[in-house]
């Protein structure tokens, strides 16, 4: 069973031994190259791999697309994108497979440390795997190309998952979810506990109306809650109260700073209450349109607009010590009007300086939109009578006036 290790000279002494795993792979999977298998190294991460070919029947017998990113701590949560069964490209892929198409670059990890009955964990190529499965039902059993990794540690596994799921059509929300999974279950557990995620469910791998909350949305909520805590309500009218929208697809400095400075913030009872109350607002907004012929998905899912999330959580943090106004803020979910956020009125909210293509408050997510929602929720908490057109107009004007005051302050500093 000859095995040839192709290694850069400068790494030969620092790489861990994967000989046992490789021999186990050859014994169980019998690749076409078993007589002279070459093992390579990705010098970026020192991950060890081979490139080989297996029959479709072997891939199906030994492989699985049910692969966790963190098999030891969070085995119930997956890294791969969801299978898109009804996509035209997938239908074509299945047809090609049935006509004896040979696929390549199916990325796998060979490991028996979990699910030993299926040692080939399909990391990239789950649609090709399903197409091979479809072809097998038609009696096809072709050779397919695989890239097989051995003895990955958690960082290497994340790296392989990321590069295997990278293409132009892939949402950055998937990358956020994978990074958060590797960081630990705290964010997911917190969202499940608050009702922002259903029990035992995971964050959405792509933002879409009516789907589960994304990692980006949850992080935005939490970061802005704590930013609101820092504001002196007595100086509200002269303070820049624009919430932020955390970055997606890359490490966000604000999120990293929060996790580092407040590692146990998950246990904050007021924060937990805020999460539960926002989940209640989301549900109330959805329920208010149930069964209505005039329901628009934009209106139904208005609470999950990033500007709404950021503004609502920011004001919650700002009012954390004002029980009376906080109760009114939370009471928005109990509004007796047709929907708590009065989405139709929001859509008519605009300022004379807004561009012609401005569709009304609650459609964009830029700083101006987020800042306007802070003003709106802060005003609503004064009397707790819900959101209506006069309140929306006043909030937009107050935001504009505040920005003018801040511009003067900056000019005075620079003068």
C-alpha cells in the first residue's frame, strides 16, 4: 500500500503524522489511486489531503452530507447550505448524473471520530452527492473526483468549510453562522431562549423574509442594546444616537469587542427580557396580518428590517433604567391598531430632502434610516400610544434637526 507524501521541505518536520488515517481510508474506501496515493498539504493551514476517485456506490455507502461543524460541542448544528431541491441547475445536475456525468472536486473529510458508519463527511458538494444518489436509482455507478482531508482540527475544519462553500451565489450569512458556531453555542442558545429562534433550530444561512433570524440580525440587536446603555438620556437631543449595523462575511470589530469586554452578558436578565419582548413584537406584527388579503410580506416582516432591529434595541438599552417608559416601549406589541409598527404609515413617512426613489421609512438600512427609528421608538415610549403618521413625521424632523445640531458642533470643533 504505497503512500507518497508530497511536502514542502520547510514543513516536513512540523506536520503531524496522518499515516494511520490515510491507511484506514485506503482500506475502507478503496480509491482508484490506492496503489500509489499522493498526500499533499495546504501550507496555509497545514491541512493534509489527497485527490482521488471513488465509484458513486462507494461514495453513497460511506458518505454523508449530514455534517456538523463542531461535532464534539454542537453536533446537532450543520455547516453546509440547505439543499435547494427545486433549483433549475440542480435539476440539470441530476439529469446529467443519470446520463453518466462524472463530477469532480467533491470535498470531504475522512474521519471515524463521529458517525463511524459514514467516514466520508461531504463538506462541499452536497448537491453533487444528491445527484449521484439520483443516478444510482437509475443504475448508474460512475467514478467521481474527491478531495479528501485527514485529521482536521477545528480551525482547519472551519477553513475547509468556508472555502468549500464559497461561490458567487453564496450568502455571507452562511459564513457568519459558521464562525458563530465555532465560537460556541451562546448566541444561538440566547436567541432560542428569547424566542427569536425556534427550539433546536439554527440561524438562517441566507437572509430572506419569513425565514429564521440571521446571525447578523442577532448581533446587531445585541451590539446596539449595549450601545444604548451608554447614552445619557438627559442629553438625547444633542447626542448622536445612530445605531450601527454589524458587518457580515467578515469579523466585526464591534461584535468582537462586546464578546471580549462582556463575556457573560448572556446572563443579563434585562437583556433577556429585551430579547423576549422583541420576539413578541415580531410575532405580533406577523399575527396582525394573518388571513388578511391585503398583507404584504414587507409589512408582515417589518420588525426584521435591520433599521427596526437596530433602533428598537438601541432605545431599549437607553431606557433600561426608566421602567415607565420601557414598559410603554415594550407595550408597542400590544397596540390595538391593525399592526404594531403601522407599516402602511411608515411607508408614507418621508422628509422633503429625501430622494425621489425613497420608498418610505422601514425599507432601507442606512445610518439615516436607523437613526430615524431611534427617534421614533424614543418618542413612542413617551406616551405609549402607538405609531401613527404625526409621530412618524415628528421623528423624521427631530432626526433631521439633531443632525443639523451635530453638524454645527463638529464645525465648531474644527474651526
